[in-house]
C-alpha cells in the first residue's frame, strides 16, 4: 500500500493509511486521528459561529441607495449556507483545516460605503466581480505578485485600520457613542451615550456584554465572542420583559433609549425552513452607470485590496500552528486553498452575504488537534444546520451583537506592534491608513491615503526603485478616486 509523508515543518515519515477516507484526507500522514479532527471541527465552529449572527446585523442595519434593507432572517440563512458549503469545499479540495465565512471588514465596506451608492443587487454584483478577478489572479499567479507589491507593514496597517473601523461601527450602532445634537455649534462632534451619559437599558446591556466578552477572551475561553453575544442577548430579553424598552423608532419618531435594529423578545419559532430568497439577487451591470465608472472601479479595487491579503496570511498562520508548512514556510496545496477562497468571495456576492474569506479562528480547531480537511466536514456541517436556526437572529439587538465588533477590533489592532514606528517612511503611511478609516468612516480612504503617501515619500527621498511598479498603478487609481469630484465637474 502506498505511503504518504507527514508534513511537520519540512520533515517526512512514511505512514500507512488506515482506509480510503484516511488516505484521501491524509489523517494518519499528518499525525492526526478522527477524534482530533472531530474536536477541531467543533472548536472552529464555536469560535467563529458568531458570524451567523453578526453578518446579518451588519448588512441588515444598512440601507442601499434606494433606502431598502436586506431581510435579516434571509441574511442569516444565506450566511450559514455559504459558510457551510465553502468550508466543505475547502476541506475536500484543499484538504486543509481552514474554515470560511463572510469576512468582517469587507461586509462593513459593502454595507456602509458601496450599497448607499447603488442597490444591494448592484453592490453584491461588485463582490462577485471581485471574487472572479481574485480567481483569475490565482490561476495566472498574479495574486502573489500583487501581494508582494504592497509593503508588509502597510498590509498590517490596513488590517489594523479595519479593526478600528469595526470598533467604531460597533460603538455607534450600540448607542455607546452618538453624534452630539448641536455638533455644528461645538468642537465635539460625538459624545458618550445620551448627552454624555449612559442612561438607557440597552447601553447597560452593551456594557455588561462587552465586559463579559472581555473576561472570556482574557481567560482564553473557546467561543468567547459567541458566548458573549448569547449572554448579552439573554440579558436583553430579560431587561425587555421587565422594562418594556421598545424599539429605537416608534411610529416614525426616534426613541433614543430603545433597542437598535431588533427588540429582544422570545421568538415565536426557533427552527424554521431557511429563507434563501437572497440567493442570486445580484446585478453586475447597473452599478457602472448609477455610481459612475471611476467610483465603481475604485469600489471593486478596494474590495480586492481589502479581501486580498487575508487568506495568504491566515493560511500561513494556521499552517504554522499545526506544523503543516514545508521548509519554505508554504502550506500544502496552496494553489487550491487560494482558488477555493476566490470562489468563496464570488459565492458571497451571488448569495448577498458579502465576500466570504478564510478565518483565522480556524487556529482554534488546529489547537484542538485538527490537521486535515476532515475537520472542515464537521465545521461545514454545523454551519449548514445553523441555516434552520435563522429565526433566532431576529432576537439579537445590536447592543448585544456590537460587543463582538469591539472585541474583534481589538484583536485586529494587536498587529500594530509589528509596524516600525521609528521608520517614518512606512510609519506615516501606516498611520494615515489606520486613522482615516474610522475617522472618515471609509476603508477606501484609509487604503488610498496610505498608498499615495508611501509612494510620494519614496519619490521625495529619491528611492523610486523601492516601489513596486504595480504600486504606482495603484497609487494612480487612488489619486483619481480622490480627485473624482473635480474631474467629474470638468467632464460633466
């Protein structure tokens, strides 16, 4: 019987597979067992299962250019479906313990920047286009070339900036931070709670849920974020039953002390047939005429940049955790991993869930023993089962779900330590990238400012050769993006 080498940091040892399933997934070859793969798959799901709740609330809380919202139960069902199918595909095709779901950061970009300029169908069409482009880049080898074109520390700054952007979204949507009513007449545009105080029951739920989640994260509890959301929701249900707070808008009038998005009440049903009406609700043509070719191109490019680098870093980190990298630090079946990831991005657009990408939370499963794609069968299967629990998502108010955004923002920001702040040539572009995302409520603005500043500083220092040729093209596109107002006024 044929033997397969074990991949453990470049070493190899012949191992005889127990059966065809073992041989296909290389379970014994990677020093694993079915029990470890099962535990790993469970750990990964419970660590990242929060996305089934969080993604619908992020997308469902935004409106498109026509003032329309996406139905939260349908978003929950589609989020679980795409995550389940893509995670299974990664397991079978790439045979790597890497789960996928709707990407945080990309969904915020779609909800708060792209959709308001067009319809939801148009916005998801752009996500699909981005996924197809990434797939082409993988097949041609250009994805690696573009990856190397952007300086490593600038890539880090993009991730940190997105983390802060998610944080401020969470704080604002939870009502913890609000626009000051007379901001035009003061020097303070935003403030704490209502008139500088936290006087509402929803604010109390948010603070309690955030503190709970922080404690769980510090204690390294598996599934801390999901537990935090669930615990906050239970507290919110009890508070609503006792205090009868009501929604944040009553008969068209604002109720500042009410719940955002959902009123937490016990659902009429827990299990239901999933609403898959959002599948196929995309349009790849109308956005170009509605938002303008230049703006649409920049949206596609920003989606590409935002979604582009995550998987390459994630697959290396997960592979390193499991001792699955070769002598060059490359995971097995890298091409297949990247190809499935690009398919997932396009599938997210086709299903109206935003781009799907690989999750670093997969490292939790690897820590529990997962080494192969067999663990993905467990994780993917649980995501598919979660489709039938979509009614539960309507119970979760944003004050409960926003705790996850703040904590995820913290986790993403921890990478800021790897930036060399003593080197102004990279530190200044990194700084502008990070701060402009939350301060302008735009991922595009942050990336653009960072890239343009980096290129300009290198030119000013006489180090033009240190800039990758592709990056000059990127800077040029972003320059057009920032100047689109004057350009359109001249043309039109």
